[in-house]
C-alpha cells in the first residue's frame, strides 16, 4: 500500500512526489517513457522565476535527483487503468494507494497528412533541440505559431542555412519577444496564413507543399520539417474515474480535484489557461498538498 501513486514523471508529477516525500509519505511514480516529460525538449528555460537560464535536461535531472534522494520510487511501466478505489493497473503489475495523482502531460500533435509517419526520422521531427544538429547548413521548416514553434525556429536559425516558419494564421500566439528576435534573423522567412497540405520525397523528405488562405500552392524545398503545433493528452484510459472535455483534457473543479474522491490531476493533462513549467510545478505542489490534507481526515 502506497500513500500516493503518481502517474507521470514530468515536472508536475515529480513536483507532486517531492512535496509528498517531504511530508514523509510513501510515494510511487509510474512513467511509461522517461522522466522529464516535454521539458526535456527545451534547449533553454529562461522564464522560470529565480533561474536565469537552464536547459530542460538539467532542470528535469535536478528534479529527478531531488525525488530519488528523498526515497521516491520511480518505475517505468505503462498504466492501463485506474480504479475508483485507487487501484492502479500497469502492463507489469497492480498497485494500491490511498490517493492517485494523474500527471500524464500531453503528446506532440501530428499534422495528420499522408506520408507524415513515413518521414518521421527521415526529415520530420517534433523536437528541434533533439534533432537540430542533423541539419547544420541545411534548409528546414518549422510549423506552428506558439512559443515552442518560435523557440524551435530561433534554435534552428543558429544551425541551419535557412528556416521557414509556417503558420496557419497571420499572427503568432507566441510572446512578442520571440517574434522580434526572429524578425532580426536574416535566414528566417515567415510563411503566414498557410497550411502544409502534402509532403514529398522518396526515402527522405525533400519538399513540402503549403497552401495559403486563398488556395495558392507553394512548394518549399527542405531537408527537414519540425512540427510544433501543440500537444494532445491521452486520457481515454481514465474516463471511468474522471471527466474529460472534447479535446481530451481532464476536467477539475478547482484545478486539482477530479470527480472521483482521492484522485487528483496536475499539469498539462488538465483543462487550464496556461501550460507552462511554472503552472505544472504549481499544480504538482497543490495536488500533493491536497492529497496529504484529505488523507488525514
């Protein structure tokens, strides 16, 4: 019997573990892939209060070390189901807890067009900091209009010969500071009001076709395409214990409570206005604190 089982080892999940462990609770963290979550893809974090600049890898590693030094148990297993009585069933075992925190984050959203799957790893990537070095002095495109897309374009502009930034609208959702930095780069070109409609190539991606809002077609010869159009959660397996909205995000009355007593939610997997590192760790600390408080009743 664990006091708290946390599903997901991203910033929200690991922060939940940190707070629970400091309260002397027995904690199990279950993670399907690797600790750190999406923050591992961040080349630099420069908007976290009190830390001027840190890589996503270093941030995740520091948080992981904090948790494990306090005795936190992290097992790499895929959660298949969570029951209302706080039973957690994975691909390897079954666990029981007094409280469960769902902190599964979200995954990269796909374009959902022909040949996308074929070119993954052969010209298509969802992580500029992971794969950008393969495109030194080459031509690349970034698709998206949020902070991640513009951060990726900035990172790639220092590596690639040319960077196309493709966005379906005429304005970016990202912070103005990123746009201004990109406008100052002489190797970055904005392709606005445009959507990628097809991908070309034999073994590897060689070009992309984009259509503007008037239907005018343009072919861009590229060596690589970095897709940064947001994330989507994978919460279908939790539908028996939580409510989810039409986009798949978990509903919560006050940010961390779900419809099932003793089951909480934290981080990007829930409905929220802002999905940032600061809000993820905030969710994690609140979820753990509420779980501890309510277990004591």
